[in-house]
C-alpha cells in the first residue's frame, strides 16, 4: 500500500539545512527560528526513505522529546503503524523503520544497536560525556547520519566543537549553519528589537543572534566587530606584511598577509602535512605577489631552519622566538588590537572559531598561560598575531633573529 506523505513547506531560512548532504549537519539557532519543525521533517523523510532501520530523536528531557513526538503523531498519522506513549516513546513507520525518543537527562539508555539517522535537539544541554561515550558510538557502524541543533551556550562544549568542524574544510563530513531569529521571516522585527533593548547584550547575542559568546576565560573580546571587508589583490606601491606560524604534521601552517595602511587581512593560506620545500614555495609566492611583503615567522624549534631557508632565498624576514614572556606580549598586543578594532579581517570561520576558543589560565606559580583548549588548534591565532605585530610595531622590542 502506497501512502503519499506531504512534508511541510520550509521558510527561506530553513532551506539550506534541508539542501545539505553532509553526514553531520550542525545548526546554531536563535529562538523561534523553527529548528524543531525543520528537524521533525528531516526525521520523517529519513525514516521513510530506508525500511527497517533504527532512528533516534535525542533531547535533554522527556518533555522536550514529547514536542517532536506529538508533531510527528499529529502530522504523519497515516504513516505510523504503531506507537508507544510512555517513556521511552517510540514510533514504528509503515516501512518498518523505528524512531525512538531518548531523554539524556532522564537516564534513558543511550547505548544500543547502530542508528541509521539521528536528530539531537537542544544539543547545548547534553553533557559532553553522553555525546562522546554513548551517543556518538551508535552512529559508527552504519555509518549513521545526524542533524544536531541547539542554541549556542558554552565555548568548548561538544556542540561548539561540532559546529567549528562544520566551518572547517578539513572536516568534509560536517556542515554548519548559523540561523538567527531574524532568519525566520514570520517573526515580527518589532519582537526582535524589543528583545534587543530589554535583554543584556550577552544573552541577546546568544539566544537571538545564535552566537557563541566569549566566556570568562576568553582572551579576545569584540571579535565580530573586526570581521569586515574582503580579500584583496595587491596594489602597486602599497606595503604589505606577512605573519607565518610554521607547522608540518598535526598542527597547521598558517600565513596571513596584512596591508600596512589599512591593517586589513588581504590574503591567507593554511595547510598541513606539507614538505618544508613546498611550504617555503607557497610563502615565496605570497611574498612576491604582495610587493615583497616582509615576513615575521615563528622561528622557535622547527621554525628556526625554515627561517634560514627563506633568508637564503632573499626573502625579507625576521624571526620571533617564543617563550612565556614573548608569547604573552604577542597575544596581549593582538587582544588590544582586536578590542580597539585596530585590525580587520574578512569572514574566515576557522580563524573566528580559534579566536573565540583561545583562552588563558593562571598557573600555580601566578603566571598567565595562553593557548587553545586541549585537542584544539591555535595556529590561525598565532599567525594573525605575528601579522599584526609585524604591522603595528614599527620598532619591535621582542623580535629575535
């Protein structure tokens, strides 16, 4: 027996999520964007596409699971052959596929057979350990696909990590989406403006603009204010400067080109697992293209012989050796430059995410230690800091050759 199922008509803001073919689709959503309706339709479509599969809807609580459960029952009753009302809730579809509703905070069993498709709703309120130890492994053997939606909350949380992967081309299985409340054309703009006026800025940015807001240990404030403009081709007679953070294997080698008079990033390059000779060739290409732009390179450790290589090629360059004092000085200068909007850069998701995650801690000895959270990269941050130092400090005081 064939049954025709009519899915909803998405508003224009929801369409990109439905068009994506990524294995993991991650969306930060402002209030009343319509994320649950979008995810319900994704679930029904995926459940009916392949017979006799297991699908999950995961949310922090039973009450949140019930919202999706009731929507599916109400709008797709003809496609349902069996349903369970009491926790754990479950729907069996006409093709034999099952959708189970799991409440993470209620202690539902989040382990089990392989899952073909999953929606994780209000992901920001699901614990890191539940995702890593229980939920993620269920997607491994099919391999399963997932739509992960929520409102941004804590930088460094697993939801934030998944979101940053989707903005990084090095993770092709992931695609991330940023949907503000304004992305829903049916929400009156007067409602949004009222919230903007009445709520603290941090809460408005998080709940309505769907932004991951810098935390208490964040180093850089006002990052978004520096995101402007585009990349630019070189202009004869203009001076440019390059900052290069060198790496070969696990970390990334990153180069930023900054125009001296506007202090704007006009070009960049990022790569890893590339031989030294090729890296130097890529640097030289940027150097020649941008009017022989002087280079400031991290010459610590593996960077030292690379620094010698580029000097032998006649590339104007200086080395910056890192220790606790010089790194603190470099990062502090970049922090001030961003807060005062002394520099700007086009929208570069990987750079933006690294800047947001970059943090400090006070050691037992009372000194400040800067860096990315464990397992994360800070190569873009360091390269930008070197480019800014190279441009803003006409007479550097802590550069070592």
